[in-house]
């Protein structure tokens, strides 16, 4: 029998993915219409990360990645450059909320609409 990643008494949420930490990022600049989401997914898949990426109505790209450590740091560094056709102006990062963590997929990295 496997044990849960956090106990019911824990202050840390247990997302469907099992992640208890994560980072939310809002990427601005010329980031829509340049294959940013597809490139972010490919990068995250290469790094073995869980999360999602989507366009926002204000022209930005929103990214949520579960976990911490070098792989997440690498994705966030990549986000500051993006694919070749992108022109990233800024990447605003914050710690993921419980609601954010609950929105993570069980596995893999998704492009959301």
C-alpha cells in the first residue's frame, strides 16, 4: 500500500498530481502567435515537469508548473527567453496557491485554451 504524500492534518494541499509546491508565471511581450505555448510544453516535457500553459485575453501567456528545484528553475529561465520568434518583456513569478495546485494535471504538461 502506498502512503499519501501529505497527511489529512498537513497544512500542505494535496493536488491531484501530488505536488505540494509550485510556481505561477505571467509572461508578457510578444508571446502569442509565436508558438510560445508549444515550445513551453516541449521544454517542460524535456524537463519531466507537471503543469500547464495558456494564452490570456490580455496578450500574455500564463504558466503553472508543479514542484521545485533545478528543473522548475530551468523552465522559468527558459520562459524569460521563449522560442526564437518571441520577444519576452517580463516574467512575473509567484508561489502557486492551493487553488493553482488543484488545477495541475495528474501527470504531464498541458497546453490549455
